[in-house]
């Protein structure tokens, strides 16, 4: 899994953006620093399409003033969850069956359901 976590604190902004690339899925988590933010998982037809999206979005964020943040700052400011959400979805998809009750609860919590 490839992961990037960036923040924009320029000109009074206080925003974060995180993306996790896992196979054909990219999980994105964004919002104001210190909040739960929003989550979205995008599924692509191929790993190449997912990688293209991941790289393109990271470059867009750099262009909008976002900068990479080190692991210690992440621990101090925010606890990212998108990697766990992607893993739950991926496990369910690999089994070709609905996610477990615990996984479904986690996905429901963030408004992300496994779509078969």
C-alpha cells in the first residue's frame, strides 16, 4: 500500500489530505485539521488507472499549497483511517462475499459500503 499525507497551512488554511493506494482502489480522506473529515474510496478498473489517479491528485494538491507531513506531525494532529477502510473493502471483495459484521460496521461508520 502506498500512502501520502499532506497539509495546507498557508494563508490561514488548516486542511489535510490523505490518500492510500491499494491495488485498484484509492482511499481519500480530507478535511480541516483536528476534525474527522470526510472519506471516499474510489475503485478503478485497473491498478494503472488507480495509480494514475493517485499521482494526478497528489500533484494537484501540491499545486494548491499542500505539503508532505512527517509521521510525528501526523500522530500529533490526526489519526488517518482510510487505510483500514480500504483493507476492509478489499478483504470483502477478495472473498467475493459481504464484509463481516465488524467490517460492515466500520464501513457504515464512514458511509462507505462494499458495492458488489
